[in-house]
C-alpha cells in the first residue's frame, strides 16, 4: 500500500512565475510466494519539486525546473518464479529489488506561432539504485544455465536534449514530430561482470496528416529507435511505419477507415549479450503487420467524460524481452 501527503504553492509576478511542491510518501510492498516465503519492503520517501518560468514575449516562454520522482519495479521484475525459455535459459524476478529514485533537472523553451507549437529542452537526470536487466551463468548438476534477472546498480547519470513540433504547417498538412538524444553513464560499483558504463541513444517519431479534401485524411506514422548499448550488450535499431486513410461522411457522423500497420515489416530488432562467461544473440519480431477496415457511425451527441476528467493522453509500453 501507498500513503502520501502533498502540498503545492505557486505565484505569478508579471512575467515571472514559480511553483514549489513537496510530497511525503510511505510505501509498503509485501509478497507471499507459493513456497510460503514472504518478502517485505517498506520505505519512506520525500519528493520536492520547483518550477520557475519567464515569459519572453506573448506565447514564448522559458522554464527551469527540478523534481524528484520514483520508478517502482514492475510486478514481473519482482516475482521470483523461474520461467524457462528452454532448458538452458531461465528468467526470474528479484523480490529484493529497490525502486529507482530520479533527480531531474530541466531547461525548456516553448514557442507558439501561426498555429504551430515548438518545444525544446535540455535535461540531466541522476538515477539512484538504477534498475537493469542482468544475466549470469549458474551451474545446476554441473550444467551451465543462463539466468536472467534484475538488479540495482549503484546509480546512473543521463544527459540529453529533446524537441517537439506540432501544428498545421500548410493548408492541407499537419505535422507532429518529436525526438530525443541521450547519453547514459552507469556506476557499476558492487558488480563484478563486465558492464557497459557509457552509452548513447536516440529516438524519433512523427505523424504527418494530409487532407486532400475536406472530409478525407491520409496519415503516416513513423517511429525510429537508434541502436544503443545496454548493460551487458547492445540492441540494434528499429524502424516501423503505419499508414491509414479515413473518409468522413453525413456531416461527420459516419466514417470509414483503412489502416496498414507496420507497412515495411520493420518492427523487429536484434540484440547481443556478452561478457567473459557467455555470448548470446537473439532476434525478436513483433509480427505486427496487419490490415484493418473500420466503420463507425455516431448516434446522438457523444461526450467523452473520461477525457474531461483525466485530460486525455496516450502512451506506449514495450517489453523488449531481453
């Protein structure tokens, strides 16, 4: 269970605004395993935050911020039950895994002009008790077996830059483009195996919408994740695209859409893990290419109360399965 108390305070002085906050949290995690083992982890945390903004001109701002947050391990990373890919490869969780604490420092610039918004920023994040997937060789009946689990490294340091452009760039074109370039440095104190301590990564995604006619939209979504180093190896790049066509009719009450997912069958990657005990290569394909046709028709007036309460938004979560 999690119990928390928080408070915030903010003021605006002409062009300068600030907001500060503090959250106190107590968390208790208790796991009961089938063999009657019990694991308990109880901890208290303090999360301060501070945001300072300055309005350069109407619809043009800069912001400086600091915040501390927590990233708790997911349930599959905690459960100590062995999962066999094959007799020589086992995956298991680590019930003693600690949460990550992230101290984040950011500088951001935002501009809105002629229907287009532009945001860019620099950031530095210190990650305490960094969670990483970890592979080692164990011996059962004198047979070498690969065991994959999760461990806390001492800390990590992440530096990066990000940007986003969103808006109508021409009469019939709308663009959403975002990107992130980062460098991560890992402190491997306490771990004997060879660890990649310095790595770079970059990620880009974009959506282009072309409306040749008033009620017709053609949309292309593309995502690219560059190759990157992980603690004990490397992951190759991945590029995939989705293409869709949507036609609205009857005063926008009805619509027909056709979608091709993963047009070029590129949603796949390879990874290699290696140290002085083992070398392993794997390929993973998500098999995500498909065709879909949708028809929809609205009866009456629809109000999305869920979006009004929660502010909308979306996200993507992908288990790389290393």
